[in-house]
């Protein structure tokens, strides 16, 4: 097995939000409601939005069919065009080759 590279084909192609103690409700809802189920098991079916959203305050990100991650202040939560959530740590945002607005 060999490692691979991973990136996006477009700059800033994710809808994202900086995790803060009290994000704007509309922005939080936009990201949370964009997270979708990628598998057909479950009542919602393939590509359906997660009922109640996939990013739960305060700081829990539901990865559909995989588990829950803790989101810390300064982290970024992004969603790709297919509704898949991506968590990037504050340290990685500050010290790696990420771009954001």
C-alpha cells in the first residue's frame, strides 16, 4: 500500500464556517443543514440531509454513518458539494496550506 495525495480541483470549493462559541445562527444552519447521508442505510436514504443537521452545538460534528467528532474553537467545518463534512483543526488552518475567506 502506498500513500496518496488529496486535494480539491478548485480553490475554496467548500462552504465552511469558523467554529466560535456563538456562530451566527443563519451561517451555522447553512453548514449544518448541508451535511448529507452518503449511504442508503437508514430512513433518509442516499444523499438526504441529516434530520436536525450534522453539526450540533456546542461543538459536535456528526459524520454520517461514521461517528461524532468534537469541534473546538478555531476549527473550520466545511461541506463539499455532495454534502460531506470536513473538519480542519485550528492548528492545521494556521500552519498548513489551507486557504479560507
